[in-house]
C-alpha cells in the first residue's frame, strides 16, 4: 500500500502555474528522487507537501487517509495543519538550524515542546525530557556527531550543520522525510558526508523524497525518479531507467546537460 | 579648589541636584519598564494581518477594490499612533498631556510632584514604545523566514516559534538600536522640566534664578552634565554586557 498518494496537485501564484496535475504514489520504505532544472517546481512541490504553501488544487493521502483536498475545506483547517505537518520531515537547502541552540538542543527542541502536550508530562517531566535527550544523543551519534552535541551551529561546518538538520527532522519520526536540495549550499568537498548519511537512511528503508541535482546519487539511492519541467511531471519511473535510459526527449536533453557538466 | 568642594555652596547644590537625579532615575526606569513591553505590543499590532473584510476580495475585482477589502484595522490603528507620536515633538506631547485635559475640561491633574511625574511617565512610555515598536519590527523581520519555516515543519505552534525561535534572535539584532534609544532617553528625561518636573536640569537652573539663598550661579547647570555622563556611562556598560552575553551565537 502506498504511504503517500498525491493526486492532480496544482499550485498557482496569481496567474503563474507553478505546479500542474502532479500525481504520484510513494511506497513505504522507498526513496524517490525529484530532478529537473531550476524553476521546474520541485521545491514548491515539497513545500506543498509540508503545507508551507497551500496547494491550489488536488488531493494528498497518507496511508489512504485524506490529509488535503482542495475541494473540501474541512481538510484545510488551520488548527489541523500543525498535526498533519508531522507526517513529513523537512531538510532545507540552507539548513535553517536554530543558531541560539546547540546541536543537541536543535534536535530535541520540537520534541520537548510536543511532550508538553502529553497528559502525564507534569508527573514524569524529568524522565520524559531525559528520554528525549537520550534519543537526541543517539541520533547525533548515528550521524557521527556525538562529539559535537554542545556546539552551536556557527561552530560547525556546513556539512555538519546539514547532518544535524537531518537528525532534527528524524527526531520526530516522520512518515516521510523530505530533502530540498540538501547539498546545494555546500562546498563540493562537504557534499559527500551528507550524501553518505542519506544513503544510510535509504539502506534502513526510510521513506524519503529527495529533490537533488546529484544525478549519480539519485540513480544509486532512489528507487523511483520523477523528472519535472515547467511545473509538470515529464517522466517518472525506476531510478536507473529514467536516468540511464530516459524515454522522453526533454529528460534526455536535461540529463545530457549534466553529463557535459 | 579643594576648599570649594567642602564649601556650603557646593554641598547645597549637590544635595539639590541629587534630589533631581532621583526623579530623573525614576522617570528613566519607569519609562523603560513600561515602554519596552508596550513597544512589543504595538509592534505585534502593526504587523497584525487581521482583515475582517478580506472575504469580499475576488479575483475579478479591480485592484483598488481588493485593496480596500484587504484593510487591516489593528495594523492601521497602530501605524497611525506610531506616525503621530514619532511625528510630533516630545515636548509638545508632554505639554499636551499635562495641560490640555484641564483646558478642555476633561479633568485636572492634581497639583504636586507626583502627578507631574505620572504625566511625564505616561508621555515618555507612549513615546518610547512607538520608537521601540519600529525597532522590534525591524528585528523580527530581520530573522530569516527559514527559521519560522523550520519551526513550522517541526510542528511548533505560532506562539512556540515566536518564543523559542524568533525572540532571542530578534533581541540580539535589536540590542544596538535599542542602546541608542536608551542613551537618548537618559538625556530626554530633561524635557520633563517643561511641565515643571524637578529633575536634574530643573534643579541646576534653579540656582541661576534663585534657590536656597543662592542666585546667579552658572556652574550648577553645567555640573549636571557630570550626572548625565556617569549615568549614560553605566547604561553603556550594562548594554555592552548584554551584547556580550548574546555573542555566543550568530
């Protein structure tokens, strides 16, 4: 069963159609890469899934549960959006770590705030917070940053910051983890460490959507690839087939530009 | 020279200036305690997006009509107040608040120092809150949107994002401009003498006219500068300390 179904998703900014008729399914445990040139709507698609943008049309299902339907206002209530967002984790291109918190605090903050809503929070506050911190330390250790838990973001390299951002997204156990060009803001020699972490997540069968310009990475790590152009899905299929043997002319042109580069 | 500092004249003047200094300090601290939070309120008000008639906006309407339906009353009121308060002299506001109610027959401020102090505090708090509100607005808008978005995707509420993500970053950004305002406030307190609040300058001037058996003394007026220098020096040290405290993140 597909964990995520997107049907006929549309997004317009005034008269500009940024997304048109976007439909795809994502199976649990699979990784999907979205490729395409700048302005093709990849980032907007991720932002729609995270409700950072409100889609203008279409439907989104998580495990057959409709979490958004443009024609049904009851699925768009502001109060529910917060809870629905928790289905998705998001790793931004520019990290967006909170500068005033240490690496560990960045990872645990959201969970600590959510824990305040537990009915037994007051009685077991100390134990709950200790558990959250313990889990945060483990997440940082998993990405090789155990020794950096008390560092502030500005004391970390770009690659380390992005790894902390991944740990921060994982801390809330999202159903689907979204990456928005996670290595585009990094120096070339730092992309490797971030890609390794994502590769590790794929091996652990984390459900992921990755917007990326790293074609070789998309081919090796993703199960499926979507190629977008002008707000449309031009081609989608198994990663190796789309990248090595694309059916559409536009996909071929796009990929050949990368091959030259 | 040393004898002068031991003279009756010096001691009389200094004790009078000290009395004035206490009033200046009161006005200064009460203004800060009132205007810093009130400024935040005005700031949030002027950024308020509530537009009760927005539902009347339609795509096919002309642009000017949609602008009318997009009217944001809370924001408009706050911006109007800020415009009026920043656009008129503080001296005028002091005079208006102290004398106009009596002139138009609303109420009379009771006589005595305390009511002059209350009137001065109210005026200063409103005046400084308006300046602070604009500094806050700059501070909040200076925090990258990505910070809010990161909070949103982590399931935080708007309030949580403001308290736990935006606020401290904003505070760090506004310390230098707020320092400027606070130092200005140290000296602006002297304007309260237009409603005869007997603060330092008022006391210094009194010896030029006639006070406690002295008249025609010029030096007390200039000597008040020592008080302001010491005072603003201490304030500067404190604000530098705050800035250092917040230097642990960027």
